[in-house]
C-alpha cells in the first residue's frame, strides 16, 4: 500500500481559487455584474457572466418604454446575480433587478438633491398609478397627477415625463412621486414672467375660464385673474352667470397685483362711467323717484333707481303701522315702488330711502278726522299692565290708560271688565303725530260722579295740593295705611315714611281701622282721580307755621312750648269754625 498524502488548501489558496473561478467580475450573489450575450433562444437571452456558467434572462426584461433597443449576440449587459448556480447548473440572473438596483442609487441621489426624475406611467392601481422610474416602480397618488383633477389619464400613460420624488423608503421598497409639483413649479415660473409684464391700471383682453358664486376667473394668457361679482357691473349682479359665460372674451382692467402670491384682481365696471358721480345733484333729499326692488333682507329692501345706483329702504321706513313685520311681507322682489330720498352719502355710496313717506301719514289723517273730544269705536287689540290698545281707522292703535277706564273703580280692577276682541267706544283725549300716539279715554264718555258741583260739594272743591284733609283709616298694612278722604270716595295710601315726622312714630300698627287722622295733600290729579296725602308733611307745615306765629328758639321758648301754643290755638279755633258753618 502506497502512502496517500492529503492536501488542505490554506485561506490564501482558497481566495486564489475563487478569484480564478470568478475572474475580474468579482461577482457575488446579490450584486450587479456584467455579462456577454452569447445566444438568443426564442424569448430568452443566454448570458455568460464569467463564472464558467451561463444564465438566462427573458427578452421582455430588455423591452419597454425608456429602455434600450433590442439586444443581439455580443452585447454587454448588466444583470443582477441572485444565485451562482441552480439545480440545472445555471446562474440565476435578472435584468430587471439589475436595472432596479441601478435606479435606486440614481433616485436616492436625485431625492437628496431634490432633482426631477424621468418616468413612465404604466398602470392604474387603487388610489393612483404606478410609474416606472427606469426599473424602480413608484406610486403616483391620483391627487398628484395634475394641478386640477383629470378625468381621463390615458393620454399621459406610456409617455416619458418628469416627476418629483416626494418620499423614499428603500427598506420597504416604497417610492412616492408627483407630477403636479413639477407642473406647479413650471407654472409658477411662467406666472412670474407673465405677472412681471402686467401693471395695475392696465386694460387687457381675457377669456372667462371658470365661474363661481363669488366671481369669475379670467385667463390672461397663461395666468388667471379674479373678476369679483361686485366688479362686474355698477348695478347689482346676484350671480356672475347673469352677465358672463365660460369661454367669453372680455375686456378687463387690472385693479391690483400681488407679486408675492401672483394673485390678480380684475374689474369690468371700472371701464364704465361711475354713476355715483354727482349723485347728490341727481337725487336731492326729499325728492321722490320710481324704482325696482332688487333684493330683500331682514333689515330692509334694496331698490334700484337706475343702472348701478341702489338705495336701501330700512325696515323702519317701510310702513307707518307695520313695525315688526319682515320686509318681504310688504314688498316683493322686482316690484316697482315709489320712494323718497332720506339721505345721500356719496363717500360710502349709500342712499337711504323711505317708502312710507310716499304714503299718507295715518296719524295725521286720524287727527284731522277725529279731533280731540271726538268719539271713536274700535276693537280691543291687546291688554297690558298699563292699559288697553284699541284698533282704530287707518290701521292705527290708540291706548286707554288704566286711569281712564272708570271713574269709580281702580284701573287694575276696571281692566278686568274688558277682553281681547271686544268692540268698545272711547273719547279722543290727545293725538301726538310725531310720537305716533293716540290717547283715549273710556270713562270720559260718562260724567264724573264725584266732580265738583258748584257749591253742593265744597269738600271736593278743596281737594288741591297743600290743603289739609281729614282721612279715615280703612286698612293697616306693613308698608303703610290705606285711608279714605272725608267728603269723597277717593282712597289714598300713606307710606310708612309719611306717617310721622319722627322715625319712632312711623309705625303703621299705631293706627286703627276707623280712626280719623289729618293729612296734607301732596299731589292731586283731578283728571286721573289720584291723590297722595302725608301726615309727615302736615306736621312739618304746622311746625313751620307755629314758629312763624308764636316765636322761635331764639326767643327762649322751646320747640315744645311753641307747638303747644299752636295746638291750643288750633283747638280754640275749632268750635268757632263749627259755629260759623
């Protein structure tokens, strides 16, 4: 048996053998290497990658928009080495993956530099489209296809065009691109150039491109300007479609240019004569004109006096009698009306108009037809805490105050005898045309049973401010006492602080029902039959009179002595007065 020696290669020998096998390609699985096309068989290309083995790549991987032309034997190509040898002893290679690896490197550099990249839209997916960026597949959201929504994207597919990379994630293999950003940038440059050649005040022709509720967008040859609805005409334009149509050519004036935002404001009415010039001479105050109602709001109605000139009838100037009614219930849109000019403000371009001023004032008409003292009849329209409102001729209301309801009953009690809808008669007491008020009286239709009758009722004739009257206590309350004035049926209430001069004596409970007390009249309204009396006022008056007649504190007499003397004199005069009567 011969000796057999075993050779074990060293690390250096193994590296040398590997280099000898791979040659200069330095090929490793998972990398891009170069190869030579050695044959083309049906739909595949056989490629020698220098590993003493060959690989096969489908011809379709070399075809498509933006890719190189048909390959032929002898061409050098780059492929991606997935595996050095498969079960058939061939290398597993891919042209698509090679191109994808190349593209990722280029795209990452372009993304860092914010440079545009070229790609081809080749398929539609949920929410957008897929774009071939020379081997790398990117997602194009539908919102990023164009500046404005596009219904049909077919003309844009399979056409090489620039894109802007918005987002990249190599680990996940995600790329998001935008075509809209490229268009906006290009458009911004174009807009900047166009805007630089425009000036405020310039008159230019444009084409109506779009119409909205608030105006129209006019194409000025590559840039849009806004023609606001208020600048279309001097007259009121409710909607731009009343004057403009899409595609219409219009002459406009450039009102304002914002060079930062490239926004341009346009006007059409500025090319016409301003109807507000000399407006005060055309529409002097108090002059009357004929117009057409153009718009109705909660606060009034606008009336067109001529093209471009409108005035406002405020709701308060629409009707003499209808105060809380919506203007739409008084006038209608497009209605022809006569109005009177109330105020003209040429600076603010406002004209205040009146509708009721062209009609007869019902308060003046009533005053002429029903002078004070006249008897009228009407329906009870409303009951309030202070009286009745009666509907009268001319659609006006008159008021009967509580004090004018009944001679004998208190107003609060008398008003209960009336209800809404009752037809009542009343006497005209007063008509104030400026304040639009009519005062009526129901009790004035009859005689006052307690009115002074010559010498028959001398006590009632003495009821005037300052007189002293005798009262009978008819009720005692916490806040004062109710008293009836002797010789009449008048009832008055004396408040607690009017019961005595001294605070200690201002106690209602010191009075008893049926007790007679003297008091001084502080107020008397004969027509309203209202009287106010005060015991404190009487005491102060007696004190003042006593000091004047019987001396003063300077004489050495006390106030008590003076008042005592006054009371004795008053008591002595009382029997004499009774004898005289």
